[in-house]
C-alpha cells in the first residue's frame, strides 16, 4: 500500500506540529502541501526548507496547485469560522477532511472511544484538545456507571495557545460540552478552559468530574486505567496525576448543580490528568497541541486504511 498524500491548511502551531508528526512518525501518510495565509509564517518557512510544496493563498491557492490532484485527505488547522468554506470546497472535490477546529460540521471523533465508527464520514471533527484529553475518561466511567453530569476543566499554558485557539474559546466550550454528551455518554456536560500565564509555562492539566450512578469503585478505577493506557498508546505523555478519587453523595445531603435538573445523589468520580507534549514543534509544556495532533494523525491513518480497503474491494 502506497502512502496517502495529505495537505494541511493552517501554518500555525497546530498545523506545524501536525506536519512534523506526519513526516516523522507516519508509515501511512505523506505530506503533499502545507497551506497558510501568512507568507512569513514559521510553518510555511519550515515546510519550504524541507522541500515541501507550499502556498500562502489559503484554500484557493491549494486548489490551484498541480499537487491538489494527488491529495486525498486534508487537515484543517485554521479556525471554526474558516472551516465552513474550507470544508465545502474540499468535499466538493471529493476529498476527505479531518477538522482540528471546533467547527463540528462532521461527527465528533475521540480515537479510543469511537474512532472506528466514523471512518466513512467525509468530514470528521477532532473536538478540542480538552475534549481529546478528558472525554475518554468520561466514557470510561460511563461504561461502568451511567454518568448524569460530566464537567471538565482544561488548563493549558498561555504560550501554547496561538491566535486560532484564542479566537475559538466560545466554540471550544460549546463543542467540548456537546461532545461530553454525544461521545462521552453523559446526560449533561460542561467544559471550562483556562489559559495559564505562569512562567515558566506549565504542562497541560485536566480535571474530570463525573456524577454517576452508584457502582463498584474498583470496576470504575479499572475502566479508567485501561482507557488511560489506550490513550498513552498514541500520546505517550498522557497520564493520571493521582489515583481516581471517589465520593458518595447521600440522598440526605444531595448536590445542587445548576446544569442538572433537580438534585443529585450517587457517586462523584474525580480524575486528574496531565499531558506532556512530545516537543515535535513547541516545547513539552504544549501537551494540548500534542494530544490534538496525535489524535488527528491516528484518525487520518485509519481513514486512509479504510479508503485503501475500499479501493481493493
């Protein structure tokens, strides 16, 4: 099987990190074109130094290039607002798209949870960095005990948040909250992101709170640990900060959660995580980039394999 050629739209932090991952790590994908809109961006300069075809004229420049004919999968690492037009043009050309913005036009994909269920979709959405880090945990708890409410808090270094991330804060919270329900299985979901300005920068840290039905703690703990190991298979710097925490909420002292209807009594599960980046582009504190681009790479490789199977059938 020959490698599948890909293009990346977006020459910022996320797109550049993804480009390096494709070139260094993938046995399935091959970089075809790096696309940006700023001719002086570091991502385009790096791509050019590596001998890659580039354009600073965005999606229109990509479509006008002779290399466009060979591209089969396009990654979009721009912004939620830009993705709509990018998606329309890419899909109209019969290509496949992996969306790293919070636009959520296509189905949400979290590789260890539903990564094999959306491989035939024309456009798949990688949710957000916070979603990639935390929704696997919500799903791990939910497969043992029904999660009525899931809340996640993602803290990332301010230096690892580029212009695209900062412009998409509202979309981040909305998309992640919805994916906590649609993919994680929670009845209600809430997402919070914190840009931490600390110096030196701190690595990505995430806290997951699940209010669920009462269940065996050992079974939940085992499910969470198994899920962490699965994420680690493609994001080595992903780990729990401490053991899973449990608190039983009695009916005599129920919790009142604004996002829930009525009061809650049952089991509260807390999982604290951290994500250290592989430092392919930004330093190791940028675990938020690493988990997002690693998830996108894994998903695109599976899509490419499915496309090859279809062509051989």
